[in-house]
């Protein structure tokens, strides 16, 4: 007798769960999609600062190798960071000091940045050296030349935006 009651209870429970499932799946079809990717990201730039394609000469020192100074040049630059082409691959997270030559300014801008990524440059170099791109986020832009760097970036033509 108890076994019969348990079987009936299980069947009744299964019917109730099936009805709930059918109701939920039907209401989900009526509502349609909940979100569209286009509404989340319209394809516009999501960075905080506009990047400009600009070549500036840069000398840099890696914090771990403070006495070794190397040279490179920017590929693009923004108020928040830069993409640099150099002859060494920097580790992600490395803190690097930069002296960025600003056209028309006497002193180079003294900037400290953190390497966010590095990858090998796949183009050809006449000297045969391996070259690397690194993306750097500015941590500190020191005065007095720091404000001149920001002014220079803001004065770049909109045609050089990336």
C-alpha cells in the first residue's frame, strides 16, 4: 500500500515538473532574445584615450636593468599609453622609464609605464635584428615636459587617429 502511494506521488511530481518546464520554455519563446551583442558593443573604440599613429624617438630603461639604456620609436601614442617598436621583448608587467622626444620641445618627456603586452614584429629589418612591439600603459608623466607631451598629443590631427 505504501509502495503504491509512493509511485503515485512520484508520477504526480513528474507531471507537475513537466508542466512547469513546458510553461517556462513557452514563455521564453514569447519573450525572444534577452540581449543583442550590438547593443553591448557597437564596434566603436572602447579605449579611454584616442590613439594617434605617430613616430617619436624614445629612449628607455627597464627598472630591473636601470643602467642599460636602449632606443626605439613609437608606432602610436595616446594620453594613456603608447605602442613602441624596439629590439628587445619586454616582460608583461615590467616597469619601464621612457624619455620621449617631443618635436619642438627642448627636453624629452619623462614617463614611467607598465608593459601590458609584447609580441614579435613580423616585418623585415635591414640590419637583420629581431624587433618587438610592446603596448605600454602610462603610470606617471613627470613635469615639466609631461604637460608638453599631453599638449602635443592633443594637437595631433584627427586624420592620424587609429
